[in-house]
C-alpha cells in the first residue's frame, strides 16, 4: 500500500525503545480513538489498564470519521488522536495528502507487517461475507452472485446502501478493475452463455441488474443481520454483512450461516488504516496505542469478530463465530494499489446505483 510515504527514514533502521515510549506517553494528555466498531471501547480500556495511559474509544462510522477529522484539523482542535478508518481511499486521497493525519509504523514491527500494509499502516483486513438463515435453509440457497439478479431474489436481498458506505462502490470498482473476468465466468456458469456486456464491464452489468432487482437497503450491518438471521422467519432475507455480525448468533439467538462456496467469492475484503492526527497533543501516547493494536493482546477484541490482523503472527481464534477462517483463501482480496482509482470512481458507481435502483 505504498502510495504515500510519511517518513524518509526506513522504520527498521530507527532505534526503538518501548519503555521510553511508555514513559513519554504517561506524561501526555489522555487520547481519544475513533473506530467504526464498538469494540474500540474495550480496546481502549485494556490499553489504559496495561500502560496506565488514559485512552477513550469512541465508535464513529467511517464517513463521520472523515468529516470529523477534516473539521478538527482545519480548526486545529484535534479531539480524535488516533483514527482507525475503513475508508482507505479517503485516507489516501484526502486525509494524508492534506496532512490531517500521518502514518507511523512501529520500528520493531517493520519486519513483521507485510510491506503492502506498511505505508500507510493497515491494522486489519476486514471482510463482508454473504450469509443465509440456517433455520430455514440446510445450506446456502445461493450458489452464484448472478442469481441475485433473477426474479426469485427480487426484493429478498439485504444490502448496505452503496450511497452511504464508500467501501461498497469501492468494491464495485475493485471488481471491475481486477476481477471482471471472474464476473464473466460466473455469469456463464449461472446462465450457460457468455455475457453480452452492454455496459463498461461485467461488473457494471451486475450492479445495474442487482440494483434493479430491489434489494432491501440498510444503513447499518445490524439491520442486515436481523433481516437475514433473526429466528422464526418463514422467508428470511439473504444478505451481505460484516463477519463481525455473526456474533449475533450467540448474543441474540440469530441463525446466520456463511455461504462458503458461493461463486465467484463468498465475500470480499477491505483494510482498516491506523493513523495519527498530526495535531495531536499526545503523539507518544498515540504511537503507543498504534503499536498496542498491532499485538495479539491489543487487537484481540476485533479478532474475535473475524477481523484478520495484518500482523501475520496473529491468527483467528478457533471459535470465531463466522467460520471465515475456512474461506480466507477464497475471499476477494482488496488491492490497495488502486485505492486512489477507487476514490476517483466512487461517484460514478454511486450514480450507476442511483439510476438503476428500484424499490
């Protein structure tokens, strides 16, 4: 992800003293951490207990984070010292170039974190996966992404509104850029004939057809999880959601199941960047928190939700509820090399969705 370098000194050549960083952090003001998951509250509390450095985790959606960071930076009144944001294209296109934030890789992690996740620093790879209701279906009722454009699934698919979450139009662009051939192959596997692409790509043809098939749009994964997994339904929705929502099976008695063999992928990934506000009054405490969440102890609350750390020494727990560990090699992988292109094309994909969608 080496699109924008934040330091001219290679991290692995810098001296690093963790004890000195902790000592410096203890002299600074408390920090706030923005993240789109509520697990950040627990993570900040654990950090404070471990180091005696006061930190508060605040759940903020990626889109709201972007707006808050820009406004705080312009006003030179930073409230969010550390930013964990899943909108990587926005980070690369807006936050880093305008120096609202900076990326810092702990020198002692330079030989652990893969190069593609170092600059800017990504702390986890997250996944959106296709799910069904196991109480109603013995196995996944959908085998191919193109089935969702057919009359059988009209109005029966729960889906995050691409107009309200940037990772979804980014997914469209990633697919068109890197995996359009697989979309064509999946079309032929489903319909028994080659796709006559009347759009710019097979991906665009799918987006147009799927949007026109009246999916149920939501502005939160919670609503999608409920529509798909709530027990007692006769005709539950099929849906795409964060792997983290599978904890609802234990917490709420839901019946979510992973579509392991869906073509061309059972889901897709995106990255979460770990950035520090350039105007923070607590740079050492912020750096200490970044390093903390690159450790197994620090990131544990999110790993339990199927979010894969970029530190390869940390694996998913055996009891992770979604079962995503079984399909990691089959997920569509986010390619940050074209993140800026995703940003530039985001409005075009949203426009295509807007004109194609039918309620």
